[in-house]
């Protein structure tokens, strides 16, 4: 089963950083001033493609569903989408769209590397370093390694293979 892409913006968000007329022109292949279902699909596809690029960086540190209403993600998705729409026919993007795109792409790289956080977002627990301390009962006939909860942080490690002692 294919999961739908987590997206963060709508056409209105792209219109806010570009203009409604420019967005329409970017998708209006027959130049009739109105968008057909296929042409509207170009806008949806740009939003999805931009979100996929974002998610590749964000999923390393965040639960994507928790970012659905994040304003930084919305603005990033809109800026990347605007660039994809502006350049879909091989034309250069307007300078302000290009600058926003490059800024957000740089920020995404920093987020992926762990040097920058998404504003107002919580890291998933899996990215926080943990320490697990173990103790071995050597006096028992079959020694068992046990996790010491009092001095360990995070969740217990997944159970693995059982050790076998050789007598």
C-alpha cells in the first residue's frame, strides 16, 4: 500500500509568495486563462514533489504527521513548489522565488545534518542519544545480562538473540 505524501501547503500559500496570476500562468499550458483539471494537477504535483524533497530531510529527525500544521514547513513547501512551477517549462524563476528556494534548501540540509531545528517542532525521541548500562550476574550458573534501569536512559533495547553459556 502506498502512503500519501505528507504535504504542508496549499495553492493559496503559493499565491501568497508569488501571485495568483503568476501561478495560473505557470500551469496554464493552453493559455486560456483558466486551469483545467490537468493543469490544476500540475500545481498539486509541484506541492507533492516539494514535500517529498522536504520529507527526505525532515523524517530523519521528526514525525512527519506532527509537522502538518507547522508554519515553517508550510512556507518551505510553498517556496519549493513555487520554484518548481516557475521552472516547469524551462524558464528561470523570478529572483525572489530563487532566493527563497535556495534559503529553504540550505536550511533543510542543516536540519538533516542536525545543526538546525524546525521552529516550533519537537524532535522525535529516536534522535535523542541514550545510554544503556548493563550488569551481568556472574555467580549464577547461567549468567544473564540485564539492563540497569536506574542508570540507563531511553527505552530498553529490542530483544535480540539469547546468549548461550558453554559449560
